[in-house]
C-alpha cells in the first residue's frame, strides 16, 4: 500500500476533524492510499506544535507556505478562514498537489471563479468539504430519487437551522462580522449543496436575508442571522429553503422533505441514522411514512459497523469524505463535489443576496 503525505492547514475544529479522518480512513475503508500526517499549520508556532502533538503529525509550522512547499506534503487540506483559501489553493495546484478545501470556496465570487479555473487548468484532484450529504441515509435518499422510487420530483423543502446565536446577549465574535461568516456563508451552503445533490440544478431564486440582532455585547453585527428563499429547479420542481443561526431549540437542523409523483422522503440530521420514506402504493388504509434505520445495506455504513440501527456520527462523515478525496487522487478521476460544484453553491448564494437587496427573482445564470 502506498503512503501519501498529508498537510492540514488549520488545527481547530475542522482541522482536528480532518486529522482524525486521515488517521482512520485507511483502517475503516482499507484504502489503497494510506495517509501519513506529515505537517500541520496554525497561527502561531505554539498552537501548531500543540496540534502536532495532539493529532500525531510529524511536523508543524505557523507559515502555510512552508507546509505547501514541503516535498513530503503531497496533498493539501485547507481548513483555514475563507479569505485564505484562494492563495493557498493556487500555490498547491502550481506545485502539482491535490486540494480538499473546506466550504465556502473562497471569500468571494471572484475567489471561487479563480480557484475553479486553477483547479481545471492543473487537472489535479480537487474537492470541497460538504460532509453532511454523505450520511448513509442521505446517500440512500439520493439513490432512491435517482432510481425513480418516488417518481418525478415536484417539491423540495430544506433547512439548515441552529441556535448558537439565538441569545441576543451572546457576545460578538468573528462569526458576527463578514458575510462569509454569516448564515448565508456558513450554514446555507450545506443545504443548497444538498438541494443540488438531491434534486439537481437551480435556475432562479427569490430570497430575503435579515440581521435580527444588529448589535451584541462587544460590537456591531454586519452579517445575517437568518434567510429564506424560494427556488425553481431545472427539472421544473418548486422549492423553498430556510437558514438560521437563531432558530431557538434547533441544534443541527439540517433537514429536508421531498415530494414526488409516486412517494416522498423526509430526513433530519438530528436523527441522522433514520430516513422516512412514503410510497404511494398498497391499500389507502395502510399507507404512511415508514422509518428506515440505516444499516449495512446502505451506502458507506458497513465499514463502520455491522449492526443495523447502531448508527454513524459526525466524524464518520469526514472519514467518508477523506476516502473520496483519496480515491480521486488514486484514480485521477473527479469525485463530487469538485471546486466547480462548490462554486455553483457560491453562485446561488450570490443570487440570493442580490435578490434580497433588489426584492425580486434572480436567474442563477447571471452570476
């Protein structure tokens, strides 16, 4: 089995998740490529060395250029603030190194377009970190829809709702400044990505984006708290989505409902190991939604556990993502979602923000 040296930029919440995933993925999926935690980069020498020791990296640095240029670092994972994504990715591609970048793809539309162009020109594997859609339940939902099990899709409702800023007295932090850190930059991309994966391309949007708590202890708020939007899909289906960081009581409200001509699907990430399926067949008196507990028969479940209903968790989604990234490197073939897929999410976010400002429908092709 071949080894591959992994460099991770950022050692915080997502940096740790990626480090754990790269440490585990070989054993879980018996991958042909086995990651070697070569180097981690953080904002100071002290924090970088702390992450090195905690996660098992060989070396550490506080300079991203040192990591990217190191010959023993053969693939890059970017888990740093959005405004750093573009420069790091471009440098990695120039050196012939594959890149897995956390969402969103850059801090602006220009960043995203530049990163897509660089990825395309390099021909190197590239992925964006949309992990929630990789649960066995959501993968099964995608399969059911693709195989026509619920017929032609007529309607989609999605949300990504959390309550970490529901308290108006919660202090201002980095999360309350910069549009890329607001709800449309932080939470909305995950559910927009899910909508694209489950239903297909979105052609136009109508949105309202709002800051409810305009000031917090310690500073003013210059990004959004919640947003709603109507969408029209290329296949003709109608849809709506809601995103919020002030949704009182919601902890991980990544949820969707899908209606088709032959059935329907419901999913909620707070119960991520269950999928609700309705089939419009059999006697009317016996019809209803059926709860399906994920198990070895569902995509990417069995490598973690052989017991149906025992379940997978958040970290497992990142391990599946790591497997996909390694597979792209091994085969040289793109694995969804690529930078181009990530940029499509950015285009929809940009259209939604413009729609909210102008109070009218926006065509995605114009962004």
